[in-house]
C-alpha cells in the first residue's frame, strides 16, 4: 500500500473492464480484501457512483495477480466478481475477458520479462479450479504494445491481439453426466468447458433468440423462468445452492442469423451480456460441437465455432475428445484484445462496506 491509496491498474480486458491488483498490494485475509474491494468499486450501489466500478457486472471486475508457485506457470490469476448492487464479492467463477489483460499486466508490473516481438505469459487460473493458459502478448519494442488492428466484437476500437491458448484438462464437459436434462419443465444441456453454462433453446422459452439484452432483461416472466431453471440446475451440476452466485450462466440458443454457427443471448445470470463471455463462448462451442445436446449443430467444425451474440460474433477454436456424456475438452483458443486505461492509486471509501 502507498499512503491511504492502493496501487491499481484499470484495464479493458476483452469486452469487459476491471481493476487489476498485485496480490501483495491487497490484504491477505480474504474477508478484509473483499470488504476493501467493495469500497474501491463503490458497491453496494447500482451505479457504483462512489467507486471505480461501472455499474454493470461487466465493468465491476477485479483481477488479483501474483507470481506463481506452480513451475508450469509464471503468474497466478485470481478473479473476483464484485456485484454492483449487493455487498457480494464472489470467487465462484473466473473471467476469460479479464484474463486477456493479465499477461500485459504481469509484464507491466515486472513479473514476466519481455521475450521478443511477442511474449508468452503462462497464467495459472486459480479459481474456481486451477487450470493453465498461455497468453501471447504483443511486445514489439521491449514493452507491451496495446496498438494494433485486431477488431473484436463487443469493443468498438481495434487494438493489439492477445492470443489465449487453453490446453484443456480433459475433464468431462457435461457435468451432470447427461447430454440433456430437464429443469423447471425445460430441456437443458449443462456444459462446462471453463465456465458452467446452461444451454436452452429459444423456442422452449417462448422467445426468438435475437432480442436485445434490454428487451430480455425487461421480460419479468422470462427472468423468472431462467432463474427457476438455474436454481434446479446448480445442485445437479455440483455447484450447490446458486441463489447468491454468478454461475451457472444461461445461454439461450437458436439458429445462426449471420452465417455463423449459433445465435446466443446469455444471462450472466441476472443481467444479459452485451456480447458473450470468453469461457462462456468456449462452453457454448463445446455444446454445439457435441452431437445430442440442445445446441448440436450438424456440420459444425471446431475451427472455428462462430458464436453470434448481441454485438457481433466470437470465433472459438475447440477440439473435443471422446463422445456422448463422456466428451472431454482437448484444447481451445481465442483471440482477444486488452488495453491499459490508467495506472496509479485508488482510494476506497472509509469504514466497512456492510
Ligand atoms: O465467460 C461475464 C465477461 C464474463 C465472463 C460473465 C467471461 C468468461 O464477459 O470467460 O469473460 O459471464 O459473467 O467478462
């Protein structure tokens, strides 16, 4: 810590935005850390007006980065979702969008040396379960470059690419051991290829599947059905009572409209994503590729699966092993961009968050 301020870098990671900290700059006690982060971000308050959170789950995210004790990784990445309007900080999920900023942040903070025109940063995703990813960062002049031509739906301006390669841990991608379950009277595929996601056909929820996030969020009946499905599916996926957690997500699937593989609208889980999460998209892609799910698309290949979403599309490269309920993830990769927005000190409001 420095004075009363805390060292913090704000970055756009993929189509999301968050506060990046070195673990050494935060309290080691997780309760104290979470209380501090609520005050830094301005929660609990829908607008987060007294903090640096953006008043939406996609702009109220925290990355905590530290040197890794795992010989296969350079840094550890702990992701924390700070809920805007409630005093909740949850480590129940990771975030592939914030992950896109972890490599650049690790280089900027001197945790990983620049290796050449690009630098590979081996990241160990800590939560909810450890996994490895290699982030290839653009470092042309001995430092991180954020400038480039890579265009990514969900963010309006081009930037330098960050290539994310997930080796896959060969864990089963259908956590209930079935390709289709029935929850709250609706056929659902529960899939987990980095993010627990429930796939539901748009027609089974009485929607087209191309509605805007605002329209879907305003549909109280739909929201109630989605939540009823989620509450039944959570325990079946081994996630326990999911009333107060941000997983599983629910992705409404329907036929592609723009030449892609599938159309998606994703509840995360109460607001509707303006695009789609990274690992959320990888999970959707796994569900699309495996035959027999509610999202299976005949003829789809994993190179890439083009996931259409409210602001464009997201290409995911996926390879699966095995078949049926025993399908496993061999590898996946995506390209994202990230950008440093500010670097300095943040001042949390004083007192306790709750
Ligand atoms: O699925 C939002 C995001 C995410 C998560 C969410 C993400 C991922 O877009 O890997 O990136 O689903 O809560 O930031």
